[in-house]
C-alpha cells in the first residue's frame, strides 16, 4: 500500500514483464469472449461454469460473470427445486407461507411418487384428531440434497481464495450470500443450518485477524439473523452475541463496531432476560463501569465516547432506543448524569487537550438542563461557555458546529472570534 501524500514513482518494466502482461490480457479476453458467446446462446453448461471460474479468478469484480455462474448452477448443476421437496420447507411446525422462497421454489412437490399411498382409514392421534400427511423424502431426494450440499460447499470454498485477495469486493460477498440461501432453500434444515454456522465461524476467524472490519461485523449480523430464523429452526442468539462483543472489547477497547453491536443488542437482551427494575439498574451500572474504566485508559478514543454517550443519553431518552432503566425517577437520573460529569471533569487533570472530553461535558450538561427543567446555575453556564471556547481552540474546523451549540443552548458571553 502507498502512503498518503507520498508521490509514487513508476518502475521501469522489462520486456519479459511486458510479454507476460500481454499474455494475461490475451488469456483474459479469450475467456471473456468464450463466456459471452455461451451466454448469448444460453448455454449454461459445465463448460460455461468452468470458464466462469477462470474468468472470475482473474477479475472477481465482473458481476455479469457471477450472474452467469448462478445460471449454470440453477439450470445445470443443482437439482430442480420442483423435482423434490426440501425438508426446510415442510417442517410440521412451520407454515409454507411463513418461509421466504424464490418464485422457482415456492410450490410444493406434485410428484405422486414422493407421497405414500393413503391407508384405508385415517390415522388419528391421542386427541382423536386426524393427522395431516406430509410428503416424505425419497431416496432420490436424499441423493439430490447430498449432491446439492457438496456443490454448495464447493462454491463457498471457491470464493475463499478470492476473498483473501479481494476482501472488499462486494460481488464476492453477494455471491456467497446467494450460495448460502441456496442451502436454505434446497437442503434439509440440519445440513443447511450447519453450513450457515460454518459461515459464522469463518467470519469469527476474519474478525480475529481484523477486529475492526465493519463490513465483516455487518455480515456477521446478517448471518446471526438467518441463524435465528424459523426456517433454520433458530432461536435467539442475543446472549452469545453479547458475550462475543464483551470478548472483542476486552481484546481491543478501540473496537467501534463491537461497541456499536453491543448497543444494538441491549434492548433485545433486556427484554429476553425479563429483568426487574433493580436488575436493570444493576445492568446499567455494570455497563457504565465498563466504559468508564475504558475511558480512564484511553480518553482519546472516539469509540468509547460513542458508547458512553449512548448510555448517558439513554437516561434522558434521547437515543431513540428502549430505556435501560425506564422507572428511574428524575432525581435518580440527575444523580447518574452528575456522577458521569464529575468523573469526566477528573479526566481534565491529565488530559487537557482531548476534544471528546469537552464535547461530552457540554452535551451531558445540556442533557441535564433538559431533564430537570430547572433554572441553570451560573457556574454551570460559565463552565459550558469555557468548554465551548476550548472546543473552538482544539477543533477550529468545526467552528460553525460550536456556534450552533451556543445558539441552541442560548448562551451569552462566549467569544465568536
């Protein structure tokens, strides 16, 4: 990688290197011409499939070729959804209408060979009600699913080397998600879920190497959503995911994505734990202690202030999220915010030139005024004026922002120079 502000110099290329480049270009164009000819003739056979492999290894950004590869799988390599019933679509506890399917896989199987002959009399359960007969998978269905599972795993394996070389190529990630969806639509629930769980394990490994990769964090959230879904016999993963953020934060306090994910999980976590008021208050105390300890170590880290702001403004109801401790009185909320303001002021003794400290002091004092509706104390107003003046000094590029804050807070006596 090149550094910003550093001029790049071109290295002279030898004749041999130029010849190699020309060979690569000719090979690429040859593959492209062959694939385009196949596409024009709607030939989505194994030969076209192999050609897409060669071309995508050279250029994974070529989204048209990814689409051609999808067609090769749908029209050739993978079994036809209408030929058999995926077990994930005929779960006794799940309605077919509740399961998202593509138009090609929305109908139930119609082949009479897949449905056992009805007996002379209806079967009844202990309650005396007639049991519905469900289509049972045949040996052929099981073989098709086994073959499909092998193809799907192979496709996921095909993209891994490409991801290693092009980790930010959206077309690779999109294709990978599409392949996973094929597992959901075509395989039995246990097998499909296993493949999705393997994908979650892969993302965990990626985040171990690149802990702050927000693309991978977003992808992880999508995987968890799918694993929690009814179509994969899922259940809530809030608790393990919350613990995952704890572990990632302990490894790297500056992990903005981990803090963000944590804030997104808290409303569901509290609801599922069904905590009483005292337990919710204890939870709030634990979270404030966690981020306060981190701020004492790295007050220059914006990600820590993001999470601290989420917790403090949650007390005032400004976050748009479910309140962590909704039944606290105004005086109790005021006490919480005042304690945080005092702790932040203590940071100024050792860190006088970190703008996040002053910005938090201004914001939390403003939130306190809004919460209580009391007449402002002169000392508080003077402090806010001084903090805004310091912000102008530390971050002059945002002078307009500080001026807007002054206007919003109806302050006087602050220099506008």
